[in-house]
C-alpha cells in the first residue's frame, strides 16, 4: 500500500528525521535471581527472581551502542552511522523498609561518533575534548550529572522516576530501564511477559496506540549465571503502514540478558535489531535499520565482572 503525504525527494528535513530514528533504542536492564546449587543446571529448581542492592552501592556498566541506517530513495543511497561507548552508573541512595530501592542514574563518560554519507565524521569524547562540537552540546551538559532519581520495587517496577533536568535526561536514551520480574518462582524454561502501549503518528498526523508485549524466558542457569532471552511482539498491525513501521522498528530488538544468581546483579546483556522497511521515506524507497547494543558490568579496576560476550577477559 502506497503511503500518503510523502514527497518524492529525500529532503534534508526527512533525512534528519531518519537519522533521529536510530537513537530511539533500548534499553537499560537490571535484575537479579536467587538460585542454582553448586553452579549446575536443574530444570526442577524454582528460582525467585528479585532485584537486590546494598547500602551506598555503586554499579558501573560499560555500554556499547552502534546504530546504522541505510536508505535508498529512487536509487539515491544515503547512510548514517552512529556509535557510542559510555559508562552508566547507578548510585544507591536509600533502601526502604518495604524493599524498594532509591538510586541515582548517572552517565560519567561517553565517546560518540557520527558519520553521515557525504559529510565528515564527527566525534565527541568527554574524557578527551574540552568542549563538544555542534550537535553534542546537550550531551556534554549531562556528563557527570544526576539524570534521574529512581525508586524501584524488588520486581523491577518503577515506582517513581524523577528527571532532574529534562534536556539532560533525554540524552540518556529511551527504552526500558529495567526488566519486570515475575511474581512467583520460575523454573528453567519458564516465561513471563509485560504489555506496553506506544504512541505513534500516522501519515495523516493522527495519533495511534500500538500495543506490544515484551516476553522474557529463563533459558538456563549455569555456574551461578542466569540467562534470560528477551523478545518483543507488536500486537497491533503496523507493517502495512511505512511511517508507523519506522517508529515501531527501534522497539523490535531482541537478545539475551545475563545475571549473577547469588549477588543479583546484571552482568551483561546483548541486543540486536535488523529491520528493513519499504516506502518508509516515500514511494520507491527502502530503509534498513541495524542496532547492536551491549552492556557489561565492570569491576573497580575496569575489567568485566564476567566475560560472556567476548572471547577473552579484557580491561575495558
């Protein structure tokens, strides 16, 4: 079905819109499990999944995020590639009597690159550059600042999410801050899910509600590490509407999350997205989205707590 209201040319405004779509990804997740004895997998064992924190605890993750958009409009090729390596910190401020935790979310460092076809690459490294180049000013302001103060219950429900500064907090990315945990104990192979609504705008500038379900599967527990598979299913029809599809696509990433069973900490996660959309930028166009997202918990010396995503232990 041909979309309505699209120009036949790739204007600078439309190209900027396409580039902006690639920063709408996902997801910072953190969770915990209590579980396997002697580090062995036991399909009959039931695991109670709960978040755990200690007073004044500070958790630091390295976050690697790569986005690529390749657009073809009437045989004219355009591409945009952005990447970032950042350090995300959760600083525990208070443990409440009801089991909830209050923590601050901070980004302490970031190294960003951007390359648009037909233009010179751009880079901003907060640990090297004294000032940010044009386009990165808002990001520079957020480094080292408390972006949000979060109150979360043991199952991962966000009870309170206070943005300290809207412009700063927006640079931290969108998506889910945590994964929801099931109310009851789970065996290996068990699944749980959570429904979400997403607001999008169609080609007639009308707001639509897209319903989705994020599904989680406890795939295995080995040597004290729990592995959860994550996927998202859109329940509302959207693939026949290119403009809606383009807004929904960044939420379709899937992957794996790893947890330390005894300590209840996120060790690592890995998410992938690969979607192609026909007519997203007008008639006879094709837009391809690729996203790679990795997050690893760090020790005080900067090495990984557990090496699950890479070939050998390396100081990050």
